[in-house]
C-alpha cells in the first residue's frame, strides 16, 4: 500500500535582505519597486576594488537563544572576525571559535544572516525553544560555500604571521549555519546542509518538505543564507563575464533581467528561512498556515560547469513534474518568480523552458525577476525568492521586474515591467538554476483554495 503523503504548510517566514532586516521590509521594497544595488568599495592591500553589489546594512548579532550552560572559559572569547591569534598564543584550553553550542561567542556574518532570518521565521510560526530536543523537528539549512569571511581571515593570518587561528575551523564548514540553528532551537530531527550553487536555497526547502511529506518530521526549519560580497569571489565572476559592469551610471539601473541590453547581475547577500509543518501539526496547535508548499521537483543539466545546454527541455520537464506533484494544471498557476540572472545565456533559455511547460497559458502568466532589486544572492537566492513568491501569493500581488525598458525579442513573456500589479491567483511557482546544472522548481498554493 502506498504510504500517506502529508501536506506541507508554511507557518513561518523570515527574511533579511538588502531591502531590509525583516520579512515585511523586504516585501514592501519588492512590492514598491525599490532597488538596493549600489557601488561597493573593497579596500585591499594594493588599492581599492570597486564593484556593484547589494549588501545587507547594519547587521548585528541577534540576541542569544540560551542553549545550555556555558563551558568554563568560553564566555570571554572574542568574535571570529575581530581577533587573530598570535603564533605563540596557547589555545589548547579553548573550544573552537564559532562553536554553536554556546551563547558567549559571536557568529560570523554568514551565521548572523541565517540566525536573523531563522529567529523571525520561528517567531512568525509562534514557536519557542523547547527545553528538550524535538526529534520530530528537522533542520535543512544550505549555503553555497561556507564562510568566505573566515577564509579571508585565515589568509590574512597566513600573510601577517604565518599562522592560522584554529578557531576558524567551524566557519570553514558549509554546515556551520545548520549546526548553529539546530542547537539554537534544540532541533533534534534530521539536520542537513544543501550545497548546490544558486539552486541551494530552493533545494534546501525541498529537502525539508520531503521529510514532512514522508512522515519523517512534523516540522522543519528550512532555508539558506549567503554572504559572498567579497573580492575573492567577485573577481572570479567578473572574469566569467557575468557581472553587471561598474560604468558610472545609476547602480540601480545596472541589472536588467530579460532586457535586450542586459549585461549581468550584481552579487547580493541575505537569508530566508521557513518553518514548514505538516497539516496535522498545524491543526494540533491551531497554527496559521500562510501558504501550502504543494509540489516540487529537481533535475540537472549536466552540459557544462557554467553553461546551459542548447535545449531548455530539462527545465520544462522539471516544471511539469512539479505541477504533476502538486496535482495542478498549468492553467491554475498565475505567477512565476524567475531565476532571471540578466545574463546573455540564462534569460532566453529560461523563457523557452517556461513556454515549453505552460504552452499557450504562458502568455497569461505574470512573471517577475527580483535580482534587479536585491542582486543575486547566490546560495540564498532560491530561499529569498521563494519567500517573495509566497508573499506574492498571500497578498495576491506580483512585484515588478525593474529596468526592463528594452525587452529582448527572445524573452517574450509578461515579466511585470517597472510596476507591480494586483492579480488573483491560486498558485505560484519558483524555479532556480545553478552553476553545475542544478535545477529545481516548487509550486505554492493558497491555503483557502481560492482561484
């Protein structure tokens, strides 16, 4: 007999983005067509490196959530990014810097982003920390590469003293945010770190949803964070030719998804977290469900590391499988949040893949590409954009795609240029595409079943 599939509800959403430190601030900015891309100067030893980016401003350490008594000697340790141990300093009596089971340390920037979004999501869901681990509460938190801040600190230490602070090891690990959040909220269920380039965030949420659908978990904290606005990564992207150039114009006009004159993206940073919950768990605690995560799918385009294959059929099939998984017809979807990188290759490829999946209904869809407003959040892109999709569905409003003055003839769908619009819709879809061929899609459905 086929096992029961449990419905997956979204009961909490938390966002920190270049548009604001909260879910509501980010949604207001997206809805109103605000932009957060600006010039960012990095002071290097040999000069200033200037690029376009979308940083999170005024980031601070969230108030600690107690996770047990401090280990003796840990409370006075200094933050990872503000201290570099000397070559002769005795560290043998100290725990590794960044250890998540304490409340006395300061997390690095990547972990801070994850914690801020997770705190908001848990509060939105009406959940508080439990005194004992909950083995039915999972944790699926991704990022694309671990902490580049920690890598930079290690390189600086090597250059300056020939010594690497051993307390940096925890932040090197891509699973550091997942470990920290599982301990912060005493989550005793499965804990997982997804790393899948720019599809990381969406795949992290899909993994958590799968645990609930299969009956492995009642609740999952799922999402992703990324803090990669650093020269070591930006220089690589610039050499690949995928970054919008710094040309002296208005930075908020530089990223132009689906436009004939698009030139690439700007890197942003941020995080989004979801509390996913089974329908039964929602009913038991009388929790409000914002939307239902109704279906999902994942596949790959193994053509090349940083190039897409000639045919977008793999995206078409992924979207079709997602709709089938949700039991939805194409005509029941009203909105798509695109990957929309504003690169030469991605935008027409993605457009053709969507046309293939939706057929004639593609012309009735309202699409949006939020990277023009907040930049490309890399490992956090999928989760933040899925959160924007959920809010669009909840508010029945499609936010605009900025800077679409000259549409590319090959990109011939309705991307909601310049100004957002109210739109009745029953379901909305999010697709993500990552370097290495990672492709994922998920569809959200209104909980009241309205059309």
